[in-house]
C-alpha cells in the first residue's frame, strides 16, 4: 500500500463529495417544498460554464461562484414558473431543463473549450491542523468551498427544522392545501425553494470547472447531476444522511478511474486487492444503492408515513367554488 | 363593540351551487360564551352555512357579522384573522408533523425552539383541559387526539368563534364526553362555539341553544335546548308536512339469497373495527336499505363486499359462491355490481370518454383477442346512453364534463347493463337534483322488479323508507337494528342511528 495513493484517493473523495453535496442539497430543498427538479444535470452545466467564463475573464473564483449561483437560480426559475406557477408536469419540465441546460451551456461555452483555466479554488490549509498525518493533507487542506458546503448543510438543517420559514416549506411539500389553509403562501415558497436549489446546483457547477476538473467541455458534468438526484432519495431527504451519501457516492466516483490498479501485478505498488472490478460496475453502484434504499423506504412506509415529501410532484391550485 | 350583544350573526344567507340551492335565506344568532347547536338533516345546508362563516364560500346574499360588526371574508385567512376557527369533518393536519408543529404552522415565532413550542402548546392545552402530547407525530394519534390538535390550532390563533362540523362522528363515546368538557371550558372562557350535529343526546348534553335548518332555511332559531325533545326535534328537522315519497309496491316475490355477508370485520390502520361483525343477506328482487350517520362503517362495508379492501374475518357469498378474499373482478364475474360512493374517483375515470367508461365492465365481450372492437364498443356506449337517458355532448369527450345526474346514470347503467345478480349502491342519489334522484330511484325499483338484489346504502331516510323492503341501521360499524319500513317510524330509525340502543342496553 502506498500512502500517497490512498491520500490521493481520499482527496478525490472529498472533491466528488463536495460536488455532489452542493447539488443534492439544492435538490433536496426543492423537493422538500414539493417540487421535483430533474434539471440538476442541466443546471450544473450552466453553472459550470458561467463560472468558468467569469474565471477566465476575472481570475477570481469566488466572483465566478457567486455569478454561477445567480445565473442558475434564474435558470432554475424557468422550471419554477412552468411547473409551480403555471402548473405543468414537474417531470417533463425538469427533464426539459436538463436538455435545455446542456444545450445552452454547450452553445455558450463553444469558445471556452480550449481556454486554459485562469482561476481555481485553492486548497485551504487549516493552520497547525494541516500537519496532522492523513487528515492534514485531506480534510484540513480542502478548499473553502467544501467547508461552505458543510456550512450550508448545517444551515439547511437548522432552517428546515428550527424556523417558521422551514416549517412552512416542509408543510407546503407535505400538503399544499393544509399549508394554504394555515395562511402559508404556497406558490411563493415553492418558487423560492426552486431558485435556491438552482443556486446550489450552480455552485456545484462552479466547483466542477474551477477545481474538480479545471476547464470546460460540454461533457464536464458527465451525469453527476443525476447522481445528485438519486442522492436525495438515498439520503431520505435529510441533510445529514445526504452528506453521508455524498461521501459514499463520491467515493465510488473517485474509485472508478483508479480501479485498473487494483489487480495485483508483479512488482506493482499501490492498492492491491487481488481481483478485478470493472469500472462500469462501480459507476452503476450509486443507482443500484438508490434502488435498494427506495425499496427499503417503501417497505417502511407500510407501517408509517413515507419519508418522501407527500406532495412531491403535485400541482397545487386553490379550489374555487 | 357589541352593539347587539351577539358574537355571531348570520342574516338572510343565500348560497346557490349549480343545480342546488344550499342556503335559502338562513339565519343564525350566537351569543358570546355559549355552545350553540346547529341541527338539520343531511343536505339541510348546515355545512355550507358554516363555510360561509369561515370564509370558504362567499354568500350570494346576506350578511355576516361578528360582535355586531359586518364582515366581508374573501378567503379563509380573513375569517381566521377575524377570530373564526373551523374544525372540518376531514381534518387538515400534516401527518408527519408533530402536534406542536401542526399547531404553530403559519403563525409561530421566526425561530422555533422545539421544547419552547411544545411547552407553550402543552400549556394552552392544559388551560382548556385538552389531553395531548405536543411532541408526537400526528399519524400516530387517534381520531379524538387529532381533533384536539385541530381545536388547539384554532385556540393558538385565538379563535373567538369555533365551528365544529359533526365533531363526534369520528369519536368514541368516551372521547365525545371529553369533547363536551372541552367545549364547556372554552365557553366559560367567553368564546362561542357552533356545534353541528344530528344527535339529540349530545345537543342536550353539550349545548345551550339550538338552531334548526331545513332545506337551506332556518326553521327554528336559538331555541333553549331544555325545550327540545326527540319528537319536537324530529318534527323540526324533517318537517311536519314533509312530502313522503311514494312507497314502492312490490310486484314480485322475493327470491333466493343472492348476497350473504357473514360476520365481516374490517379494521382501520388504528386497529379499530370500522365494520364490526356485520351479517346480512339480500335476496333476489329485494331492496335492503342501510341507514346510518355518515362514517359509521357503511363505506368500508360496501368496499369490503366489492373486494376493494381486505376483511379481517367473515365471509361474503354472491349467488351461492364464496368470494371471500377474491379479487374485485372475481366478484364481478360472480354477479356483483357496485356503484361506489365516490363516483368520479372510484366509479368512473374522469378523463376517459363516454364510450371508454361505458365498456369498463363489458370490455371482454367487446374484444377480439387483444384488441377492443371499436365499432362494437361505440354501439354499446350509444345503447347505454340511450337506455339510461344520459345527456352527453360528444361520446368522445371526457366524462369529467358531465353533470352529477348524468354521471350517475352512466355509472348505474354501466353496472346494470352486465345483468348482475346483486347491486351494491352507495349513496346513489346524493348531491343530485330532484329529477336526477327520481331517475336513479326508478332504475333501482325497476331492476329489483326484474330480480336483482339491491343493497342500498343511503343517508336519506325518505329514500330508504320509500324503496327498502327491509331497513338495517349501522352505528359505529355494527348493524344495530332492523326495521320494517311499513311499520317503523322515522323517530325509531333516527334513534337507532344516533346510537340509542346503547342507552337502552345499559
């Protein structure tokens, strides 16, 4: 076993975990309000291209992050308006957002494809903690974006569970009619939740093109937006569990390119497990695990309410008589 | 403020719905600090009138005043802000939220410390003697506990007027007594309560005054409950000159049993027996009526016979075949037809067209291999529409656009066109206009004459008296009485519906 190889793997886990956590947290907020947004892949691409462009133009990754968040919040609001305010099918509208986002990002980024990155999130060494073996080179040297993702996770938990706004948001996602009768503005809350979800997906995109895989191509997102959607289910709509899932799925993404080295070959250094795993199997694992969790959730729901927001996917119109 | 000393005054309220006049100049006066009973038969307009007071409906005419000040409620939130709370028959609670989360939803402090909120809710509850556990999730609670959460929601918003729409319908007798204590505590606090009910014993026990509605009009205003007894109340509710529908005269003799239900038990998710050891038979050519206040097990009984919900024990025989535990289709094949209470949700597919809905029972006979014979189907649909006098625009239009009467004729026709041995009809005339009611009743009578056995579940006593050969009464999931409509009086049946047997037995 080679120490550098393992540290490299752990750093990669943190990077993929950060990407997935930001996107999944955003999706979770939207779903908690009752809006399924299948546009994460497209939103992430839009975030990636906007951030990369600002990075090239200004050299400032933080400006790029904020810009991407704002752009994608607006972009996500297309889904908000279409599915919440107008009342179109959330699945169709969300898929359209993915297709539109991927296409639009490819179009807008045509001239950026061969551009060298001029901005990147720097590793942040946390004082003396960075000298701790193993942890120092991994967690205590990760970028501030990863810390920001953790902070946002904590903030999301607090807002959802400990504030009036969060209670209203969850109520809207459980039963819009009940929330409406209690005087909660259903449409407004859902629009805000979708926009916040978009902002987080935009930040994920920025992290992708300015840290995880510096540069821009129309293939940058590589299906990771879909993993984020699956993660929300895997994490049972709870910020803490979604974090665990992000690390787990991030681990699988990090393993994938390293698997060739697993087979024991004469004189080989590094991880050696003595057997071969096809990387394609590993890339399927997040979805297989999600299906397993879905089954467990459904079995549990026979005896008690499901952990999924009850009103997810439902259009709400106040009954007029 | 209190210009006329009345907490609530509804004056000359009219409310019309397409085809129905729900309120025709109804009045109601409630004094502060009293529990006021609002009485009337099903369809007398009680719930509509209360929805006007709660801001759900805008009245066509008439005024709503609170403490002598005229109010104009555009939406429920306006009424809530003015201090009117309503506990609907169907609770509006979020099952996955705790009691306290449901209570503070929409009107809590910006930052919610769980323990603080739970303490505050517990304190409010104890002030009015409401037993509750603020930290439990609502899905774990009994119906009585859920109702107390609804009352707490209203108290949290400081409701001065609280409307309880048939609050005891879902309660056990013990829970109902407790509700009486709670309402008394609230009235003692200076609040006013409006208590919608059918049950005389509760009214005399819990209420101070009573207003009676009939046909959307107020027929007795603010009577002291001490002046009420069962006879007087029945007179007021039914009307002394109530037109009695023509009693059906039997043309054929009753044949052999086509439906036999024995000791059927159905439990809800709280393990409560909602159908409790029910046995009954329906013979060929017979109409057996089931009377009862809504929610006393009629609907689960019908669903259990049709095979839509599982039974815990007991058996169902159709034309001599034991169909217990079989699928709905097996029961259809054995000769059962079902007109469910929820016409558009269970009975018909709203977005499918008239032809498609017509053939939902007979489509096998209209198929060639895997394909449906479109021409045959449309001939079948045309005949059904013609025979049962369904007024439709285009046969290819979704049935959701049809009126209630036409929907019901289509549904009843579809179920009868397959020549069943037994028809279970749940609330087949509810919500229909006079012509629609007559049409459905005629169809039922004609079918019985042709030998179909009919189980008729209804909340309309007139209808049951007019059509039934035998009349069973359900109360709290049990069949508590059997009457011969030729000799029984409405008061006797009404007493059984209200659970009078319990009093006599003890």
